[in-house]
């Protein structure tokens, strides 16, 4: 007799949200890299200032996508503006970690700013995982 295991509706919902959350993260990465390039190439801003501004853009896009597509109506007990504010604070505090990495990669190692940004975002992701794990 063969039995098949099927995840519960709750588990399927969790997996669906996790997949959507990951996709939102990929979109945010693309938005961040594109926004930084636009600030540098179109407006002539410094790559570090551009990274700060790109973080505001990608954080906003990620928040909206997560609110509307991943989590639905958002978190219980907190209004949308409070959630957005905490999301902005978290991602801007992360710049304290990312900026030195970008500077080392771009200025000291002479690697293109977009690669430096990608390296800093990857390091941040690994750091967040290590803390969460």
C-alpha cells in the first residue's frame, strides 16, 4: 500500500508566501541596482549617495509588493505607515554595514560600483541569514 504525503493547506500557504517573498527580494535587488545606476549615470551622483537613494527606492517597492502580494493586509496591530517606517529604518541601518563593503570593493579594489553594490547586498543577505539562523 502506497501512501502519499501532501502538505497541509497551512504549509502550502507558508511555502507560497516564502516563494513570493523570495521573488519580491529578487525584484528589490534589480530595482536597487537599476536605481543606483540611474542616479550615477543619469544624474552624476556619487556611488555611495546613489546607494543610499537606491535603498529608499527599492525599500519602497519591496514594501508595497510585500504588503499587496505576499502578506495581504499587513501585520496585525501595526498600521501600514508604521510598518513602512520600520522597514525603512531597518534597511537604512543596514547601509551602515553595506557602505564600508561598497567602499572597499569599489575604491580599494577598483571594482565597478554595481558589483560593489551587489557584493554588499549579498553580504547583508548572508549576515541576516546568519543572525536569523
